[in-house]
């Protein structure tokens, strides 16, 4: 019905999907791995499973159709439609199949074995990302976001819990997940007041001003800061304080964790954490930023210095100590 469709585009939700929704019992086709809960949000549980016919591993996202007494099937259909739209993008998690159960929908997703980048963001500095890792992973995140923005999708919930890794040690590639808050921004209709996670939310969201692709770019600025330092730059003691920090752009660029970095890293972050959405760098511009260019611009001398600095604490020994300590 055309009326329903125009309603959906006004709210920025897609309402048509290509995947066929399977109504057979999920357990006929997949076995859930006992005790393997990969994550959970407010309305979803994600569990590791194995496809019986192929033996392949997947992540099954079980989503309740009713939330707080409201039918949310439309929102789930939108999430599926966005995953389909991004099927050709390597940086977005792949959707394998969809099942519908009496009270849930199940999205069978490509399994990202490395888990959330959140874990490395909050790790002790010696286990955390190195600047070179952050540059590579951010480039990949930006490739995914550039693809989405080109297709008029804004994610609106970019944070370390929604960026996964294909593997750890060696560090793999990123997969963007969770399109539950994402919206279409094409039809020059204004979208306001969709609330992501306080720490990563842009000033315009707090002020009920129009949301755009620039809203994601703010979150990427926060993400870059957290990945490089382990510090959440706007986090206050409570939500109120966090919101105040964001709207005043109360951020410290004087942290010692930042001093160690290429100055271009700070320039990169500053090009995103700008109050006016139209003044922020776009994903395409970020990909061209000097900090993220591939070529090694360190002189050989600087590289030597870096090497000797990082080997001043002999790594194998410290690794051995920590694994021994763990055993004790
Ligand atoms: P929610 O909307 O509830 O936040 P998400 O899609 O973000 O749901 O999934 C919740 C968590 O489940 C993620 O933060 C992640 O830890 C885990 N997860 C989600 N998808 C996958 C996947 N494809 N592979 C591995 N883990 C996943
Ligand atoms: Mg999530």
C-alpha cells in the first residue's frame, strides 16, 4: 500500500526485502553451540551456531518481534533490508538467511570470530591496538561507512561494540554490525531524535536537530580517539555530564596517550569532532587524510628509534611472565 510505504520512507525505514523468510524450525537446519552466547543487546541475543548441511559456523541474531508491547517486525525488516543493500560491501557483515519463529526473527549472519574491537579498546596498553593497527582498521571502517553513505544509509550506532573482527592474533579485518538504529536519509526528509549510546552520540542528536551522514562521522571521531587511547573522550560520571561534555565539545587533546602519536592522528580526530555537522570531514575525505595514507612517511632513523623503544621491554619474556602469573 502506497500510504504505508510513504510512512516508512518518512521514518527512514526500508520495508521491502529480497531474502525469503523461512518458517521451518531453525533447529532443523542449525545446531546452537551450547554456552556460546556471542553477545546480547536490549532485544536481541546473538548465539554461535553450525549449519547442519555444511558444518559452517554462523552467528544467529535472535530478535524479539514484540518489544515493550509494540510490534517491531517493521524495524527488523528494515535491518534485513539494509544488510541486503550492503551485501556487496566486504566491510559489512554478510546476511546468510532469515528465519521467522512465533515470537522471534532470526538473522543468520557471517560469524566474526575476533569479536568486538571493544575488547582491545579497553585492554591494557600493551595488549591494545598499535597506531598502525588503528590506521588499518579505521581505513576499513571508513570504507564501509563510505559505501553506506553513498547509498544514503546512516548507521547511527557506531561504537566499539558494533565493530567486529574476523579474527584476533593475527588481527583480522573489521565487519560493521547492528543496523537496528540505521536510517535512510535520501528523501530530503528530516530525521531527528534517534538515540544511540550517549558516549558516541553527536551534538545534533542531543539538540533534536536533523540527522545526516555527518552524524556517523562524529562517532568515527570518538571511535578513533577510543581506539588510540583507551579513553572515552566525553564520558562523564553520569549521562547528564556526558551530554554536557558533548554539547560543549569538552575534550582533552593533552592526554599522554595522544602525545606518542603522529600529530596527523590528532588533526584527523579534530576534523570530525566539530559541532557543525556540515563542517565535519566526510568518509571519502577521511580516506584521503594524510594520517591514513599507506606510504611509510617515517624516516628509517625514526623507525629504528621506534623499534628500539618497543623492544626495550623484551616482549617474549613479559608475555611469559604474564601467562605464568595467570596460571598461578
Ligand atoms: P544489538 O542490536 O542487540 O546491539 P548486535 O547486532 O549489536 O545487537 O549484536 C550484539 C552483540 O553480539 C555484538 O555487540 C557482538 O558482540 C555480537 N555479535 C553480533 N553479530 C555477530 C557476528 N556476526 N559474529 C560474532 N559476534 C556477533
Ligand atoms: Mg549492538
